[in-house]
C-alpha cells in the first residue's frame, strides 16, 4: 500500500479533487434559473439563505476535513510511537499553537460591536435555530487571531529563510 501511495498518491488525490470539483460545479449550474438569477443578483432575502445548491460542496468539505483529521491523527500517533525522541519538536509546536489559541481566547471580548456582523449572526441564529453564546464568539475570535498569527509567522519564516538562503 505504501509503495502504491508513494507512486500514485498525488495523482490520485488530484484526480479525486478534480472529480469533486466537477460534481460540485455541475450541481450549482444545474440549478433552476430562478435560483441562479437570485444568487447572481446578490439578493439578501431569506429565500437566498434557504437554497440548497451548495449542500454537496459543504458536505464533502466536512467529510474530507474529518477524513484528513483522522488520517493525520493516526499517522501522528504512529510516528510518535515509532520515534518518540524525534517527535518532541512536533509536540512543542502543538503546545505553542494551543498557547496562542488560549491567549487569543483570553483576549477576546465575546461581544459583537460591528452591526454587519451582528446582522449576520442574527440571520444565522434565525435560520439555524441556534444561539451563539459569548464563549462561542470568544472561541471564534481566538481562532481567527490564531490563524492570523500563524499566517504572520509563515510569512516571517519565508522571509528569514529566503534571506538566509541568499547568504549560504
């Protein structure tokens, strides 16, 4: 199995991605004309939020994300078990990520100040019959802050190693 995935894994993943994209786009473009016109007009009525032409894309994204999470978890545990000393850097990185997330969560207020965001939350709560609590909003804000910090660190790393590569 390893040799098959090593040889054909990238092509297989690319092919599956293309197939899923084609199915998703076909489901969107095969919608009735009324729905397509409503979406192209950027209509903000309640009917727009009730359309289900994007359900396949959302569902397959959730499934693929869960699958990737499970596979990464399994391979991570196997790697840690086979090389515990070498996995210390990965554990340190995970602890750092959780620390950034905790700091972002602690700094977040959990209150909505922007009227457009409040309107979007109200529409979400109405359509989904759910409630976003202060803890949910703090977690969302902390996660966004964590993502921004990680993007900043990635850009900084690219710059630093790019400059380092010039002098090597």
